[in-house]
C-alpha cells in the first residue's frame, strides 16, 4: 500500500507542476532537486512544465504578429489558444496517469536538465 501511495503522490506532484507551468514547475523542481531520494519522474515533469510555459509565452507573443497574415495567419491566431489549452490539459492528464510523456523538442531538452 505504501508503494501505491508513493506513486500517486508522484503523479499528483507531476500533474501539479503543469497547473501554473513556470511557477509551479520551479517550485516543484526545487523541492525535489535537493532531496537525496530525488524522484526523476517528478523532476522531468517539473522541467518540462517550465519549458512548456516558456514556449507558450513566446508563442503568445509571436502568434498575434502572424495573425496579420490574411487567412492562414488568422486561422493560426484563432486556433492557438485552443491548441495551447489542449496541450496543457493533455500534459496534466499524462502526468497524473503516471506516464512520462515527452513533448516534441521540449521533452528532449527537459531530459537533459534533470
């Protein structure tokens, strides 16, 4: 039973890292970083949450500029918030399910910083 509780705690912490992405990712990362029994799964999701937050902020700056391009730019600018929300919810679900899902590009970088 203790093993199950530990796993569910890890899953919950990993999912919580995505809630406020950069903020909760940093908090959870530093909580785990200095422990002698670091939980790699939690640290991976914390770092990936930080990087996802940075990517969404950067794209939130770039996408409105792209939105000035007729038709294709408008479609991208319209769909971006929905895509960002979908990725955010998907990552919360994957982390809570106990899966170490690697986002394209971001996941590889997150792996390096654990």
